[in-house]
């Protein structure tokens, strides 16, 4: 900390993390390390399969490859710092380091919202407009959608960071979280955060609620189309092409809504860390597991790679 006038300027934070579980740091470290290794290996394997197997050179798997790359980066923005803190006991992080971690978390989480919407739109075209799917969802549109997702995640978070970089932190430097999120950071700031809070609400609506509504709308149309298929075998086969994506969407958005949108009652506040673990740690792990275990084409590609 640095003395500035009559107040102490904070230059580093202490991430309390799971400080209420002091007896379990080694066990927690081993569990999270195993999750990180499986997450990275699984997502990198899916990227390799999508790139090398000709049968997976389709729009659906192009977006899945993007999602797997994103999940690898997403895990790497959160878990290594958490693992280092559990192993060494050093839970301090500089203000600049905290801002950097939040930027990558914000950028990747926002990009995931748009990417999940793009994947839902792909399934909408494939199931609801099958005769036009091949001409509409061409390689050029896939590249444009993917680039749009990444740019739509990068630009608003860059603008948000220009506001957050002006914050001054003083007083307590203990952050009751296991990574740098905006709410705990704003709580420790002694600056006027009213404008930043307004900007956060606007961006949250544009970059989280809007893609969510697009995703829901796409799947309402998809499910409506599936229910009109006369044979139960046809319904089951068609639904299987989008069920894996639906699970990821439900897991990701369900926990984010609980953490960020529900009132901060004492009960929910105590559970916030648990739900935060789900969307920051378990969702990237679930992506390769769900797609590899539930998807016949991915399993066949894996077998082909094994034979080669």
C-alpha cells in the first residue's frame, strides 16, 4: 500500500478465495489441478480433431472448435492463479494483475455468450431450414459469425476497462472471491462508481441478455420443429444433434443468472462462490466431456485418430 494524502492507496488485493475452508487447501488444489489438466487436454483434443478430421469440417464443428479454444483460454485466465495461491499460500495479486485477469474473464465470457448464440443459430438453420442450410451457412458466413463473436467480446470489455482503470482503491484490500470480478472490485473502490455501474448494466444487457434471448428464440423454433416430426426415432435423432449444446447453454447461463441477476440475500451470497466455480471451472470441463461422450461423430473421429 502507498500513502497518498490522508488516505492509503491500495496497490494489491488479497483474494480470500475459499478461506472458510482452511483445512482443505491441498485437497482443493489436487481436485482443481486435475480439473484443469482434463479441461485443457479435452478441449485441445477437440480442436485437433476438428482441424484434422475431414468429417468434422462442418459449420457445427467449426463453432465447436472455436468454443473449445475459448474454454481453454477461459480456464487459463482463472485456474493457474487460483492453483498457485492454494499451493503457496500467497493470495495477493496486484491491482494491475487483477484488472488484467478481469479483462480476460470479461472478454472470454462475453465472447462465449455470442458464440453460444451463433451455435444456436446454426442449429436453427440446420433443423428449421434444412433446404437452405447448405447455401446460407457457408464458409464465409461461419468466418464472419466467429469473427463477430470475438470482436463483440473484445470491444465492450476494452471500453469497460478504460473506465475501470480510473478507479482508486483505498481502505480494505481483502476481496472475498477466488478471482477478480467486477462486483468485489467495485466494493473495494473509494471512487464514485455510479457511471461505471450504469455502463456495466448497459453492456450486460447488450452482451449477455441479447445473445441469451437469441439463443432461447432459436431453440424455441428448433424444439417446435422437432415436436412436429411424426416419428419418435426422427425426433430423437434430430434432438441429439443439439442436446449437447443445450446442456452447455443451460449450465453456463443458469449459473451466471444466479450469481449476477438474483438479489444478494445472505443465503445466495454464501452460494455465489459455488455457482461461480460452476461457470468458470466446470463449464469449460463439461464442454469436451459432453461433446465427446454424447456425440457419435466426435467419438468416431477419436477412434480414427487412435487408429492412425
